[in-house]
C-alpha cells in the first residue's frame, strides 16, 4: 500500500496534481485505489467542486470525505482541504464504500445492513467509520455491531469543524451528497491484507470517585445524588454557560467500560443541572474527573508504539480528538504523534470522537488517539522496536500537571483513610450492639428492637420466642467453660440462620448467660410456635464434641395491643418457665 496526498488550493492546480498521480499509477500499473478527502472547509459547493475534479481525472475510483478540525498527513498538520490517494499494490486487496443517511434510515436498520454486508463479504478484515456529529448517544450504534465477526477490526472518527464547540459536520462520497446526518463506512480486506489498531489516552484520574446515581441514555443527571453539573462547578469552577463545552474539554470523565478505559467529555450542560455526553453512562458506573498529563501521554505512546512497530505497517490512519490538539497547542498540535512518522506514512484528522473495537465491544471515545495500522503482504523489516521520544519533553512537566498529580495522590490517600475509618466505625457500631461471644445482638439492642416493634403494633403484629439451654450448669461443671461456650455458639449459629430455621423475618439476641430472645416480625403465634419447634429440633440434633446432644426449652407469645415492654417480656418469660417446669425440651405458648 502507498499513500499520495494532494492539498487543494484551487481547481486548476488540483486537477494538475491529480493528473500527475494518475500518470504515476498508470506507469506502475496500479489500478486499485481509493480517495479520502479531509476538509476543514464545510461549504458544500467547495466540496462538490473537489469531488467533481476527482471524478474528472479518476472517473472509476471510489472516494469519500469528511469535515475535520484539522487534517493530518505524515503526522503533521496539512492544508485546509487535503485529498489522500491510497494505492493498493496487490490485486487481492479490496475496498468498498457504503453511505447511510441517518435522516432516512434508523440506527438499527443501518447496523443490521452493515452486519449483513460483512456476512456476505467474508474477505472483510477492517471497517473504517466516519460519522457526522450525532444528535444523541452512539451507544445503540455500537451495540448494533456486536455481532460482527470477531476477527474484524473496527475503527473511525466523528467528523467536526475547525470550531470544536460547534455541532457542524458533514460527510460525503461518490454515492451520496454532502450530508450533515450520515455515516460513511469503508470495508477493507483480502487474502493479503492485514490490520491492527491501538488507542492512547494518557489522561489521569483526578481527585475523588463519583458514582453515577441517575442517568438517562446520554444524559448524565446525578453523581453521588447531586446534579452532575454541580461537580464541575464545585471542583473546577466551570460555569453553566455557552462556554461549558470548551471549558470541560481538558477535564473529561474517566471510567472503565467494556474492559477498557473510556474518556467522556460533556458536550452540553442543561438547565436542570444534568450534562449531555456523547454515549451512555450506566447508573452504578464509577467515574472521576481527569486531566491530561504530558508525561503519561508520551510514555503511553512509547509503549503502544511497540505493537505498531512489531506489526510493520505500510501506512497508518490516525483519528485524534480535537481536544488533544488544543492540549498540545503550546507546543505543536501534532506533537504527540510526530514520532510515528518513523514507522510509515500516515493520514487522518482531528475528530469530535473516536471509535475502536476492543475485546469484541465497539466503544466511542473522547479525548483519545486511535491509530489503525494497515499493510499488504508480509511485514517489512524496519529495525524499529518503538518510536523515539524526546526525553527532555518527558521531564519538563508543567507546574499545573505536578499540582494535579499531587492533588490526585492526596485524594487517593484520603479515600483510603476514609475507607479505614468507615471500617473502624462499622466495627465500633457492631461492637456496641453485639454480644462478644455469639455475635448476635446484645440484650440492650434486642430490647430496643422489641420496643420499636411495639410502637408499630397498630399496623404490624409480631411474636417473641425466649429460650434457655437446659441443664447448662452441668455442661460447664462437667466439661468446662470452653465446651459451654461451644454449646452457646452452636445455638447462636442456628438462630442466625433465619431462612433455614425461622422462615420469617426475625432478629435474635443473647438475653443473658444461656438465655436468648427471638423477635419474629409479621408473625402470628402459631407460626412462631412452629419456628420454635424447628429451632428446638435442630439444636437437639446437634452433636457437640464433648457434651454430645443438648436440649433447650422455649417460651412463645404474641404481642397484644395493650402490651408494654415489661408485660410482653414478663409473659414470654413465664412461658419459658412453664416449659422448664413441665419437663424441659419443649416449647410452650402463652
């Protein structure tokens, strides 16, 4: 594969350069080619003129184009309108262009048609996509392509304009007019065609985590229960005005999705405090505000370029977010990708969003660099193992980046401290209401629970079961207190097993010594008696290491409307006493 680029200045000059390209192709017998046009100019008349000139010189060559926020040729900014001719040197390589009008066809029908085309064309190995800026989320489109063969690479970008805050964009092809609501798809493949792709972020999470507590599609409504905009206002002092999008570009949301890191830039703030993003963020997702760190970006490029070097491409297609161009403006808009020129020729553009399929899932990214590497035939030995990076650039990290790193690290440390404090507080709370030996509620807490249940007896009935281990003093005297503790713990384990034993909602507590109390919510006395008998039988069947089988006696009663805590506890105690006096190992109801 070879790439020849032509800058459009005027029609006469453009046609002459196109003719030179045609002479070169004809002399080398290269008839298989495709044109891609990248344009910062959105004027339909100008774009039609460019397309018309290509049709004059190359009447049978397919072409497509899109609007951009900057054109990239060989890892440098190119002219306002640049045409790229990709020449396929092997006859087995194929490329086909499809155009889909979003104003006439549904997303579901479009993705279904793309999947069907891949099934009919088994030669396809890569899909390159060019979107106009979507009115809503691209999630449905991404999910619609899940069934594409797993061996097919998918990548691409969202068209835009030189004003990154604008929604203006367009795509066009030989089969369609200039459109602001369309998708262009290119299939690449063939027996000798190979492709690989990577994405680079380099943005780092900043500060604390936020949980998405409310969202609707691409509308992010609440983070940690507060309006999503308030997070940007509180932590970054970004106002809810016409500059919101521009001011949030450098601080996208950072989260993990589909086993990859996603950056999501808010595209608008809304009157209700919600923010609009370009793709869905599910409720329950954990997000952080992030910031661009030059050192991390360049180190990521160093590491990821190893894979591209190993692949040995003929050319690269580059989709870089317009926000990254803004980030590097103090140096050079293409600063981070210039080293890739060492690997091969390249073309691409600065985009409104980037697409890449990772692990079988197609994701739309923001503030991300996507690079697709393509070649025909076996890889060519280049001797490169990774791109070279200016080490001085890595060390000269701006003060604001160092401060951001400091804030991020201290925030993480604070989060860890808070987690430890929360765990310690939880242990203290548990210790305050629990019995140390059995880990059931202590007497004070079970009394509080019974008292609260009494307050609600107008609407909900409940029952109590009081139980006592029979002849427990003999266990301690004969086998020792360690065995006595084992018997108490064995009984408490049974009481803790609500589903297996009580089959009602209940709480249990140690009343004192070998006595226990069970509060059975929404339970009539007959059901409480059944539960008591089930507990008694299960305890009787338990064989302890030294003392063997033991028994318990149980008293059962149901709350009455005129009960106080004293009358209720006295009555269940009397039921237990009666069980003891009449032979033990039984449950008695009063």
